[in-house]
């Protein structure tokens, strides 16, 4: 049976590599739509949790995982040999930065190697991990073709950026339009058909590079606008103007303005990282991304500004940071999530700790912070 028919009749077997914030919600949606889904992860504890019918991601309920698993539609494994049995494979592994702020594609490369060793004719491979334009055709495609099969002829290959927003009660996997770009028309059409079975709106684009760039534009847009509003906050403070009142009033303009809000810095696996994938790739092409660098600089300076404000507040009470007991309310990178990745709260706490503060914190989503090395009370 052709893959298109298998997708239409829900007989396509779907493999999801990487069962994190992106992969698990996707796996559950495909399972709920009637597909047989196998999750692949190198983390045995996640695999075990899914096979026990338990979720470890805030936006996915254990009831959904348990129901899909009980119906025989969702299982997980660390055994990559089973990739061979899949008709469609979605790669959702991390794409962090190296210390030098260069892209770290090592997880993608390992996942692609696992697929390469089992690749067979007719399979559809989709990369979902956020990455720089050119990754799919310059890194993924040549690696997959090493075994002799050709993308677009023997197997199908596409990129589709994930837009999930953890903790967002309104927008989730099913109702966030999905952009897809394949290495050829058939790949795009098959990826669109696959996602179309679980997502309301599919947005096909002309190439994998366009699809990769779409995601980086979206996240760069956020990083730059947050950088702008953080700069406005810093200058408003200097001019004794209430920046929150300014933003609230500006947001009454019914067109041409979108409110962004200042904060202690950027967090999560996307906004602080993704724009640097773009600036790295642009640099390879002799182009300097000034907006991205500037926004990164301003956003990165916000934890120091917070500490400066704490110092001023204590000073006004004839106190120093050194020896003060300081309680942090909320440490995850945004509200209603437990995700600590890149959380600026950790930078603020580190700076306060170095200045001699005695720290404690409360966050209903983050019961322990043992790994930070900070002495918490
Ligand atoms: N978190 C978000 O809100 C979000 C939103 C949109 C896009 N993205 C992008 O999606 C990708 C995944 O992000 P995430 O937040 O889901 O990451 P995550 O860390 O939550 O999950 C990634 C999973 O991949 C597994 N993994 C790592 N290497 C593997 C390998 N070789 N084989 C199998 N499994 C492997 C890890 O064990 C982990 O469970 C990243 O590129 C990220 O930028 C994330």
C-alpha cells in the first residue's frame, strides 16, 4: 500500500524520536487519531514512564498516555532497530548551543545515524528540531543517502518546525497551524497529509530551507522585540517613567502595535537559543546579524539589572545584599511550567549568591533545585 493510503486509513506506523516537550504531545495526538505510534528515546526513564501510562510533560495528561497505551496505539522503546518498521519518522531531539554559541547538532546527527542504519524505501523522514536553514538538505539528506537510497526518489524527506508553546491553555498541537517543506513536492504532500490527520491547518512551503527559516524568523521576532522592550524598561527606569503603564497604554492602539513585556531575561529551549542558529548560518554566508546580537546583549544583561535593583532596594533600607535573606518567587523560565532550561532566575540567584545573599525560593512547579550548586534554605 502507498504511504498516502496508509496515512489516510491510519495504517501508517509512526515513529517519534525524542519524547520531550515536542515529541510526546505529538506522539499522543497521532495515537489519539488512531495511528500506531512508537516513541524512541535514549532516556530509559521516559520510555518506562510512557509504557506505564504516565506523562512527565505538563501539557500531556497521564490519562491520555494511559488510554493510548492501553488501546495499543502508543508504546516507547530505546531499541532503535525498530525504526525499520516505521512508515513515517519524526525527529524531535534537542538542538542546543555549544559554549561558543555555535549550533550543536550532535543530537540530530545521532538520531539521523539511527534512522540511516534502518532506512528503507518508501519511508517518510521529517525533522522537527529547530535548526538553521540548510540543515535538512546539507546535513540530514547526505547522511541518509549514504546507504544508497535517494531522497525524493526512494524515500521522502521534509522539515516541519514545531511551534508548541508549553503551558499555553489555548494553543496546542491540534490548533497551531503547521508549516511543512519537503525536498520535493511528494515529500511536502506526504508530510502535509500526515500532519493534516491531527492538525487543522497545514501551511506547505516551497522548500525545507523556507520551513527552517520560518521558525527562526518567529523566534528571532520574539527575541528582538523582548530586547527592545527590555531596553525601553532600562531607559524608563533611568528617566523615572513607569514602563508598565507605558506598555499598557500603548497596547490600546488597535493596529500596528503588539505588546511585549520586560523581564529578568530570556529562558527556555527556544528564544534564547534559536536566533543564534540563524546568526551562525548567516555568518557562514558573510552576513552579520546585528539585531540578533544586540537583542542577545540586552536580554543577557537583564539579570544584572535585577540584582542592581535589589541592591538599590536594600540600600534604601540601610542594608547590603551580603548577609540578607532573599526569597525568590518563581524560578522556572515562565509561568505555569516546570522547565528550568536557560531560566534567568538561575542567573539572578547566582549573582545574588556570589554577593553573599542567603537564598531561598518558592515555585509550585519546581520542587527542588539541587543541581544548581546554590546553597538554598
Ligand atoms: N520546548 C519547546 O517549547 C519547543 C518548541 C518548539 C520547538 N522546539 C524544538 O524542538 C526540539 C526538541 O525540544 P524539546 O523541548 O522537546 O527537547 P527535550 O529535551 O524536552 O526532549 C528531547 C528528547 O530527545 C531525547 N533524545 C536526545 N537524543 C536522542 C537520540 N539520539 N535518540 C533518541 N532520543 C534522543 C532526549 O532524551 C529527550 O527526551 C528542539 O530542537 C527545540 O528547539 C522546542
